[in-house]
């Protein structure tokens, strides 16, 4: 009886984890958790600390900019950083920094703001859930190249909130 009661208690504490298998536009298969928690993406040289969608004033309205933060480990020093949207074809170039500057081993970048109707942002206008994948390609001073893919699950309610922030 005690074993059955403990099984019921632990069963109540269990949470379902759902994920989707996606293939990026550059042919990489990934398992993406279907939750809104920030992904933990890193390798031996760097960590994607932050990736955010930021409403940004532009012209007569608002657009969406992409903000990123990378932390470099073990003295790694970038000489070029490129961020691409590899969710679908065509692959979209989001941001390139050919002379990245680190502050205490951290690099920050912000893209230009994109109109909600353009290729970079139009997925926000759809009603269904989306999985977006952003590729960070970093060439280091030592000549090595590191590639990290940062997945984001964008549920319909998050996109609705983003649309209100953009005024659309």
C-alpha cells in the first residue's frame, strides 16, 4: 500500500516534456523542446547567453530587432560573428560583426529593426505555433570556426503578445 501511495505522489510531480524534431534549412536535424524556457546552447569555446526579440521604433511604427549575447570561455576571442535564421529556406542573414568587441568575455549584438511584413518577421503574423532556429557562426582568433544553433519555440500566444508590442 505504501509503495502504491508513493507512486501516486511521485506521479503527480512528474511533468510531461514535449519536443519536436526539426530539420533546419542547412540540413541539420535537431530536437527542440516545446517550451518557452531559454535554450542552453554552448560548446567548449562559447555560450549563447541571450537571444531576444525586441520591439524597436522605426519610422512611423515599430519593427522587430534581434538582440544576442555570447559569452566566450577559456580565453577564446572572436574575429567574426554571423547570425542567420536557418528555420526555413531561404536562409536569412540576421547580423554580422566583422570586428567583435568583448567586455569581460561577453559580446552583445543587436540587428536592425525589421518591418513585421518582411521575411525576417512575417512568421509572427501567423496564428500557429512555430519553431525558429538561429545559427551562430563564430570564427575565432586561433583560426577555428564554431557553429551553434539556437532553437526557439514560439507558441501562438507569445506571437500574439509580440504583435501587440509591434502595434499590428
